[in-house]
């Protein structure tokens, strides 16, 4: 009923593709989000990708029936240092050029901030930052259209250039291109002070605004403590690796979300975030059981 995947680097870092595939096989994911530099030993430096390298990755994963849903190349498209920004955009373009060789069309990124590390900066929400993001996206879209690949952007509330449902819709309206898609992470879109509406209405509003552009979904969880959004915890049911809430361990209204997904985006890749070897199977089973009850 669901296509459930994992972020590869949550399960293996600095490993060969053969080692990574064997680790992932313990969880039987339908797909993965693969950030080459985060997961694989000897990943090519910028300029080092090739069809043969991509083909090798694809062939190994195919043996385990694992597909790549998203190539992760998370950059800061409004990086304050123009030289660094140029290097990051070049790397992203390279991923776009070789995405099809990995048998994957999507290359994913967040939308950055005025701080180099993508943390909060008050200028990120200024028009100048949004315009700079759009200039970066225009360049990447041109490359993607030429290569038959697509950019998948992910919003982060309060912090990044695209920080809300409305801002996401504004970007998509500005670029009427099939090469621009969305990674929908509903937790990332929840403001730090929480929602002024029900989660069900919040999900519906996002799907109304850009549901046709959603190409992949990230799944994790959160809790509200003292009217503040909390994605981190040291509770045992959370991932020991990174101390975050995995799907099913917080307050996320997954019955409403999965019901909407199955109705409007059936068989879309749902990629678990904030899991690891201790929580991966539990989170996958939670999603499957919850979806079954919505069918």
C-alpha cells in the first residue's frame, strides 16, 4: 500500500555501496534517499561523477530491489559567500546531469538561509533573499530541463528562504516548469510556536497549494512542549543515534496524513527521517499499520 524508504546515511556512513546495500537489506526498504558524500566511502568530489560510477551504484542496489527515490545534494542556494555558492550550485548541477544514470530523476535540497550553515538569520525572509533563491533555482531548472531530471525543494519553517506553504506556492508559481518539484516534510513546515489549525487542515492546505508538485514525502514526528515545537528528545523510543522523534513516537496525526496521501498521491515514496538501526523497523511497521487502518 505504501512505498516506504529510508535515508541511506542514517544506516551507513563511510561504507562501500555493497556494505550499504547489505545493511539496508535488513530493513527491506522500497527506496532510499542517497546523499553520496554522507553515506559512501570514496564518493566523488565535485566534478568526479560519471555514468560508470552511477551505473555501479544502480546495479548493486538493484540486486536488493532498492531504488533511489531522491539523490540528496543539500546545498545553501543563497549562501552568503558567492564563491562557495557557485561551487555548491555546480555540484547540484552535476547531480542533475547524472541523476538518470542512477535511475533517479530527483535531486533534493532545502532552500537555505543567509547564514552559511543554513541556521536562522533575520535577513532570510527579506525580498532580496527570495530573489537570490529564485536566481539560483532558475539556473538549476535550466540544467534539469536539459537533462530530463528535476529539482526537489524542501521547506523549513521559520528558518529557511521557503518557510511556509505560501512561500512554497509562490516559488512554484514563479517557475512554471515540470523540472521543479517538492519534497513535502509536514513537520518541517510546522512553525516553532505550533499550528493555529488542526493538523488535518494543515495537511489539506499544503496539498491544495502544491499537491500536484509533491514528488516525495519525508516522515518523522514532533511534540509540543510549553507551546514550543520539539523535534528532539532523549526518550528511549526516539532514535538513539540522533535523539529525534521517529514516526509514531510523537503527536503527528499520521492517520489524517496517510489517508490524504493514499487518496491523492498513492504509491509515492515516503522516506523516513530521524530513524536509525534502533528505530527503523518500528517506524516502518507503524506507517504500514496506520495506512492499513485508513484503507
